[in-house]
């Protein structure tokens, strides 16, 4: 969860980071060196100059405020934030995509839905069948969706990210790229995540510098941000601890719990096929609410969307989901509230469609 795949919304998978790296311009990062304490790391010939946050007054002020808010030892919080290192790669990865970047669902899909990921999904499903069935029974979220999420996020734990979470969150809290259109809002967001993360590690008595994650600080097999970990992660294998790195049961239960919290409705399809009646098509009106399900079947079809079969019996609101294909014709589907629920994990319809299609491909392979 939580970076921005394309220009709209946030998200955070390590895999999506790869897409961004491939498409981001090389923007040189302006270092505010005068505020950094310089630390020599390593004593060998290849010593690297690292910049920590101990001499950044706003970071130390935040540490004191946070310690007071959370009733934590201020010296411990100051020490942790003070030892965090600025990571320029994190800043670079958080830059908005180049203006010339063209959204392309076919390219996006090919990155996430491939034979290796599908095979890994089959193995994951078979190994974790009991937990997936229990999660489906208790939370109403199908195995297919949970398998799709964990596959798109980290290839079933293969790529959970190698950034120190402490460095990533502290860098984004205090040095979020100013060129970003919502830099102020995002930097406030990451301050909140840093606070949640430190409190969580303190509570679990784990050194905050041990945790590794995505460049945005997302952790474990499901890439939960700290605030999501605090709110939605659970101990699904009953061993008394929540472990989203090593316990596949905890991961499965936590993802299902997340979806339930975001209004997943058992039994509802994620989307339906849609075509258009050009004689009465009001595309502007259909696109206006973006991915937020807004239209009844009657108002959707009155504006020129054509549904058939079970879609005509759908009782909840629908959204017109547009997937651009670069220079080729875009694709459209009618998204339900469950499609929208997947975008609460990662705010992108391209992401949601990848999760759905990966889960479907894995399920199809399971049946063969
Ligand atoms: Ca557990």
C-alpha cells in the first residue's frame, strides 16, 4: 500500500516501485546539507558519508512532541529518529512520474501477471488452503482476492523490500520531494506513519532499525503501512504475536480483515463488462466520479453505458473504470463497491485490476 503508480492516488508495492523506476525522469535531488550532521560510515577506503536527522531541529522537535503524545521516553525517540539516515533513493522514487509518462494497462498487466507469479500463487494457495478457507468463512473475502493481493504486492513474500523502514519513513516525513503536487499533505502523512511505526516497535520491544520494507515504509508480505498494521493486522495463527513477514496465516487473516474494514461485500462481483450506446453516450458524466461507485444500473445505462446478464440485476452503485492502453484504445469495465474496496489497498484501478486478474489466473491454474 501507498505510493503513486500513475499520477492518481497513492500506493506502495515494491513491484510498483520497479515500474516507477523504469518510468521516472532522473531528477537530481537538492540536499539541504547545512542542516545535516555528517557521519562517517565504515572505516575502509570506500567510506560513505551518511546524513542523519539528529541535527535537524524539526525532526528533534517532532521526536519530543511525539514522545509527549505517546507517553514514550523522549530520549529513546530522539535517539531513534536522530540515527535515521536520509535516503536519497527514497526521495527519488517518490517523485511524481514524468509528464510524458503514458498509462498503459497492457504493460502494467504484463509486469504483474506472468507464469512465475502464477506458479508461485498456486504454491501459496495449496500450502495455505486452510487459512484461506478460514479467512473466507470469517471475513467473506475470497481466497482468489487474497492470493491476488499478496502476489502483486511481494510475489508471496519473495520481495518485501530492502529499505530500512526507519530511514524511509523519516526521510519522507522530513524531506518529502517538494516537487510533488501534494508534498505538504504527504509529508504530514509520513510523519503520522513514522509515529505509528515507532510506537509499534516500542510496544513489541523490537529495534526499529531491524525492520526492512518498501521505499515508502510498507512492511511484510502484504506490505502494510504502520498505521494499517496497527489498525488491521491480526494474529490469525494464534501464536500470540502478529508477524506479517513470516506467518502466512497472519498475513492472510490481516488482508481479509483489511478488506472487511473497507466494506468488502461477500458474494459481490468486482466488476462487469460494459459497452456503450453512442446514440445517448454522456462520457463526461460517466467519468466524473472517477472510480467511486455512484451510478445505479438505471442511471448508468441512461447515460449510455450498456450492461447485460447479471450486471442488470446488480443492486449497488457502479463506477465506469477506464484503463488506458497507451497509444491503443482504452478498456472499460463497470466497477462495483468491491472493485472500489481493492483500490483502498492501493489507490489505483490498474492495481485493482491486476489483483483481480492474477487471482483469477491462479484460480484457473488450480482447477487444472
Ligand atoms: Ca501470529
